[in-house]
C-alpha cells in the first residue's frame, strides 16, 4: 500500500495526531496522554492492523524525552513510526502499551532501566540490566565518575 | 506473562520450589540466569534475568564515529558478525544516499549467507549436544571450519570480521574467494545428508522436540519472535523478502515457513535455510562481477545529515534493527539496536509453562539464543 494512502487512513483514525512523511516511513506524533489510545487504534485498524511492534525506544533531547514505536502490519508490510514527547524531566511518565503488544513489556523495562521513564500500569516494571542504585545512563546529563572515563577533547 | 507470575511469587504453593538455572549453566550458551519455579519436575514459570554482560554498547556509540561503531556491533551477536556490520553500513549509506558498487553488494550477500551457514552449523552442533547427542558437535564444527577458513583467507579474522565499512569493504577479497566458496558449496551439499541421518531422522530426537514448546503465530507476532524461530510458527518475517536490502531483491529464493510451531519445526526451518543459503551462494557466485571497486568514495569522517534513520537486516537469528538519531555531528546522537534475541528470549516463559525441566533446555536450544546480543 502506498504511504500517502496509508497516511490519509491514519489521519482519519487518529485526528488528534500529526501525520507526516518522515525520511523513510510515515510518522505520527501524538500527545503523551493519548499514546495508549492511539496505539490501540493502530493495533486494531481495519484492514491494516499494526500487530507487530518491531522496536520501541526513547531518546533524551535535554528539554524533553521522546518515545518511539516502530510497528509493522504483517498483512501489508507497511512500517510506521509512532512518537510521543514527554516534557516532564523530573517525573517522566507515559502509559504502557504492554497490554496491546506483549513484547512492549520488555522494551519498556529496558527504557525504564536506561532512561528512568516510568510506564503507568506496567505489570512488572523492574530494572532489566543494571543494579537498582545505578543512575539512568542514556540520559544526556548522566555522570558516572567511577566507570566512565572522559577523554580529553 | 508478568501479572500472573507476580501473583505466583507472592502466593506460593507449599510444593513449589525455585531453582536458578545459570548464570553458569552449560545449556544457556552464555551468562543467562533463568529463575525456574518447579513443582516436582513440572515448570510453573520461568523468569529470565539478564544484564550479566551488559557493556553499554548504545552509550559507547554516542562517543564513537560511524566507522568505529562497526567494531562494536560485532560484539553483539558474534555469530552473525557480518550481518550486524552490514546493518550499520546500510543505515549510513542510505542516510547519505551513497551508491554502493554492485560487486560490493554481491560480496556482502555471499558473506551474509556464509555467516548464516556458519551460525546455523554451530547452532546445530550445540543443539544436538544440549539434548545429549555428542557427535553433532564434531560434525558441525568440522564443516564450520571450512567457512572460517574462507573468512580467514580474505580478511584475517574468523569470528569478528569488521570487514564492512560505510561505503563498501575494508579491502578486496582474496583472488581465490569465488573458487573456494564454490568448493565449499559442493563439499557441504555432500555433508548435509549426514546431518539428516544423524539428528533429523533420529527417533530419540523426535521425542525430545516434537510437540514441545508450541508457539502459535499470534504468539510469535505478539512477542516479536522473528528469524527461524518465528518462521517455525508460520510468521513470514524474513526481512530479505519483506523489506529487501542489498542485492536480495534480484535473487531467486523463498522464505522457509513451517506451521507447526514446536521445537522440531524451528529445527526444520534452520535445516531448510541451510539449503536455501547454499542455493543463494551458487546464484551469487555465478552472477558476481569479477572486476570492480571494493568501496564507494566516502569522506574520511562520515557525518550523517540531521534526522532519524532505521535500517532492518535479517541476521541468522531474526530481525536486527539499527535506529540512528543524528544531529549532524560525526557521532550519532542516539543509537539503538533492536536485537532479535532480546525479543526471542522473553517468549521462553510462555513456551515452557507446564512442561518438564528437561524440555526447557530443548526449547531454549531451539530458540538459538546468543546472550551478548540480548545484553548489548
């Protein structure tokens, strides 16, 4: 299916999101509090259910966090990216989508471990790789004087 | 899995007990700890504990140039080193819109398939050994050695190649490369029936794997189980077909699919994939241009234009994704690797519930886990 056609469909289903053509795939930006609703609608979209969550991750842009969801429809093999910004740095929170895609449960645990973003209603939000008292290493302001040696510029 | 697992932990049956399988258990092929709750011999739930070899590759990438990152990706799934390299290279090339010479694309695909074969051979060896068939290990490693010799001849290293570089290859392959690949294909075609006689047709092996660890297609999609493990459940997820990269859209092959979804189906997918790889190698060597550049012209310091890039590649274990966010500098702003084993591991609990503990070894073996790929 053509991307333009797909983008029109998604705009109809998710009127509160901004749909645009990214460098490779269609991108949908939704407000953080509508993320769960948008994910559910994409998962159950008629004709093109985005049932395969390929990848979920986050990035730290200093003034905000962004969460990314790459998903594919196993019927049509269209790949889209769902994005949401979290502006609260002190207590970043967003709804879990692990009830929609099971695999998100573990991606979310990874993001929680490395970024400290909490996922509301997550069934088992524990750290995945690191110890409990370790900081959140993928945040840009993370400083670890013991384990990371800064190279002189 | 988790809600009912947590309830189980709190409300424990008097008969239940918990044993830790790993982090030094031989059947886990790495440092993975499985917290297994048992009732007698029956598995009630499995919780994987990972992070023993977390090296922070994604954090390290933020302080490395794109050419340096290639060397880190080897260390994720060390049995698919070449495909991991290629994923980063393709991401960079697509972002810069670099045209890679045709000869390079053919060499890359040949090395991909050789790497896939070597990986499947090692998996076959270790899987047999997990289930008590010692001979498989000698057969598998004997034939894998032939592939490693081809690697060594062309680029010196046997396991961690780092032979790809953004734009092409580090240097040209050895003049005997094509000849030796064809020799290997002929050699391994004769040896594959041995594999069949030894393990595929073995009744003991059937009893250990048939009907064990059933995964439905819905489960595979929901858990994101890709690669041969997903295709054993009928989930058509071969990236070489779904989103072709490199030269793969010009080649004639079919992705291997089985509907059963048990450990034996996952085994059969890999066995059939070995034959597919052999066919692909023949096609590739035949069509490969004998003259040409081994790299496109690239700047000494590679800088990606600002933006987000995602590249998918099929490794021997499933779909590898490289997600790059660039702010225009010579280092990536954020680099994320979607590794196949990460998703494949967490289906273990759903597959092994209610089975015997010996079956857990068969299931984890059939999923073909490589631990550094999970921890990164």
